C-alpha cells in the first residue's frame, strides 16, 4: 500500500524540521548533560517524541519552544537514569571526543587556548553540580540566548521562578568554580 500525498508531505516537512533543528538539539543536550557518547541516541529520542506529539501541538507556543521543552525533558530523563546507575560522566580529556575544539586558532596563543579550555571544562563540571532546574535555566539563558518568557514556557514555571533559579544558579556556579580553581591552585603550589 502506498502512502497518501498528505502523509508524504508531512514526512517531508518533518524531515526539514529535523535537518534544521538538529544542531540546536545536539548543542542543548551537550550543554545540559556534558559530552556523552549517546548524544545521537538522545537526539533521536527528542525527534521521536516530537513526531509523536506533532498531532497534539496546538501552536500556543513556537515550534522551537516546544522542541526545547522536549529536549530539556529528554535530558532530565537521561540524567535521572544516569543518577540511578551512579555512573560518572565521561572525561573531557578523552582525546577522541571534541578533538577539533582543541585545535589552536591562528590568531591566538596556544597557552590562551589551553587556559580557556581548562576554564570551560571547570565550568561544565561545575554546571553538573547544580540542580537540574538551575542548570537548565543557566544553559537556556546564557548559552542558548533564550528570554525569561521562553524559559518559562520551556520549563513550564513562572517567570519569577526562572529569575530565582538563574540568580541562585549563578551564585552556586560561581562558588563551585572558585572552589575548584582554588583547589587546583593549592595543588600546584604543593608540587
């Protein structure tokens, strides 16, 4: 049996959505969960959930907001599974993951790149110490550039709660980063 023209058109439209939004989904998953081997599987789960929910999408928010919400939910589910298994996140020191990000730029000094990479690693590690809501709010606001209203819709929480999570998350992230950097400095001084 052949598919109807409407079904084929819907499949083509959905494929366009997947192609257009995949970079956003991968980036958000990586920022919420850290670099993981299963990001492709998680992105597939995001688009599978989107496909299943398309018939129920009422258009009260934009499709990108709807997709962000699904992505945050998939990240939450994955973090819950990881916490239950009590597995550690893979190391960013793995030479095979993100090797292209470690290549020095022509205009920058290699030491600057190393410091920037180490600091980014510390921040990503410390993001993992925050609550899921604080982490999601910080990633959506600072790394994804979403507004308070967008975050409210994505996480289905009041704007005041978004602001509170951002405020507490910033404070806790700053404290964790400072502690981590101070610990590293003390370790270097004793060597």
